[in-house]
C-alpha cells in the first residue's frame, strides 16, 4: 500500500466544478441590503471584477481554468493524498484513513487555490489594489502571495485577536509586499463605530469584512476579495476534490465518509462538492460531513435565513446558516473558523440533508491533532484539527463496531504559524467556551426580517 498517492502535473484539473446546476432545489439569490430585492451583477460590480461576478452567478457545470492560473497552480498542485498508515496503527481497528494535504502550497493552506485566480481576474480587469480581511492570517498571506505574482497592491485587515496572537503571519504578509492593519481599525467608519462601542473587542471576520468592503466600495480601481463563503470562491477550491477522486481511483477506493472543517465553507466545499456530485449521480454514497467549532456552530445551531455577510450590514443578504451578523465568537485558536455564517451552498446542502454537520470543542480537536502529529508527522493548523478529530473519532467508532470504513478528510493546512495554540494546549490553557446561547439570541434579534 503506498503512503503517498500523487498525480503528475499533466493530471492537474483543467476545469473547476460548479455545483449550482446539480442542486436539488434552486439556490436562493443574494438580496440587496437596502431593498431586499435580488442583487444583480451590477450590485456586485463596485466590489468584484466582471469575470468573477459571472462565475458567481454561473449555472455552467464546468468552468475552464485559465492557463495563466494553472501555471501558478503547478507550483504545488496536484497536492498529495496520504494513506494514514501510522495513524491507523495508532488507533487500531479496520478503518482505512486517507487525507488530502493542502499544506504543500507556498503559504501552507488551501487558500491560494482561489487567491491566485482572484488576483488573476482582477489584474486582467485593470484593478490596481485588492483589499481583504483575514482571521488567522492564512487568507491574508494567500492573497498577498497571489497579488505579488500578478503585480497588484494588497491591503489586509486582520482580526485583532489573531493579529496579537500570530505576529509571524503578519511578517509573512509583509514579506509578499502587502500592508496589514489590525481590525477593527480607525481607518474606516465601520471600524471606528465598533471601537466606540467596545474598545477592547477581539474583532471578528464579520467586522474585518465590513472594513475591507468599505474601502473597496469607495475607490474605483480598488476591489475587494473574499477568501470563502461566495460561490466562485468555493468553485475555485474544487481542484482539491477533483484530484482526490482521481487519487482514490488509483488505489481502487470508494469513500464511506468524507470530512472537512468548515469556517465559511471553502475547503470543505472544494474537497467535498465533487463527491456530492458523484453521490447525487448515484455513483457512490458517502456520508459527507462539515466539522465546525463549538464556539461558532453556524450549521449545527444557527438558523437558515437571510443575513448579512459582514458585521454591520453593508454586504448583500445571503440565505445561509447564521448565528447573527453581529455575533462575535469567542477567541478560539481556529481563527479561520470564527465566522457567524456559512456559505449559502453548504447551508442549502445541509438543509436538504445531502451533507451533515458536527461541532467540536478545541481541547478535543487539539488532543486528536497531537496524536495525529505523532503518527503522521504533520502538525495540523488549528482549523483542520476539527477535521482530523472527526475522522479519528469516526475510525474509533469503526473499531468498536468492527466496520471496515474508508474515511477521507481534507487537511487544509499546517500549523507552523499557529504554535502558540499548541503551547496553550500543552500548558492546559485552552478554554472550551460554553455555548453562548444568550449572545446568539441577542445577535439573532438584529437579523433583518426578509419576506419569503
Ligand atoms: C481559512 C482556513 C479554514 C477555514 O475556512 P474555510 O473557508 O471554511 O475553508 C480552514 N483551514 C485552513 C487551513 C484555513 O486557512
């Protein structure tokens, strides 16, 4: 049995997969924040270049990847699929475990899979600068890298809690030539408003999005770039799942369980949507599971309704699982999972029962991640510790029940810049925050009521 299942560069996918035409029910459209009418491409034009807007609303099943983008993808793609032989031994039992490893990208996560095409289409459209938010810094470093390749300026608003916890990511973002500010900042009206209400706020992805959107909307040649949630972002990530399908076929495996962690939903979707396609076509029937943190359990505890993508209500309204746009999750170490909502596509699939979701506390995910690291060598980023833990718990259940399950998960990135989180774990200082029922109820009161 091979340890690494690799594909030659000639097997790099030629197309992204757009799941929209395969959905069992139509995707509810985003709504204009003021009128609550369906938002058209012209509403998105101040923020995104037209090529990306057309992808956002496309119902074509496959969209060709430009050769300029494939050339950059080849720096790290196709990424390896590992058979977790030593982890299987350490757990015992009959389960076979595979993981797709996206930590081989230049910045150590799946995020460049979309940062590169986003920078490419912006450069092609004459954008001079991209503005964005970042949580843990993974997205900021991915976009900074992509902007450096296509000659764009890049400005990053980083969630305060992560800005303070992860100075190495800041330096990395600066190494690629971008500028970075902690969010909330006093550079935007949104930031100033939130600082006035709570000067000590740890910040949130929703707040940082408000700041970046405000700056992009005010300048014609400045655009905004989002690292997750939107349809086109999820679509760019499907190279992960397309490669994994081919790799599993090489070793004659069909998965019983497909697992990814979910913050905004991009790595989970990119990994799992090609499997959802095969499942809907009746070619396989795996359980497909999104794993979220107990501190921001949007799919498992949120409600499926229209809400804003940012914290102060400037973006369009998206029908999604939400905890309320002004809900600020506790400062768990998985900064990339601290988001109040979930991608509309993931939300719809969960609502239709095609995928399932689970939430885990960080002490458990880090306990499993350390066992994983000692067996496999790779130290997972705090976000994918959720996928690692769910896969290992699945393997433990398979052992108890004597089931020969094939478990496949996405290891979305390594944790080399997140070792303060592991230090906190080893010092016994990780906090498993209680379910913040009251704060979520308060935030849900501020979600606009949308007819229909
Ligand atoms: C950003 C990030 C996530 C969470 O974002 P999704 O859009 O849900 O994938 C997960 N893992 C890693 C490594 C990340 O950088």
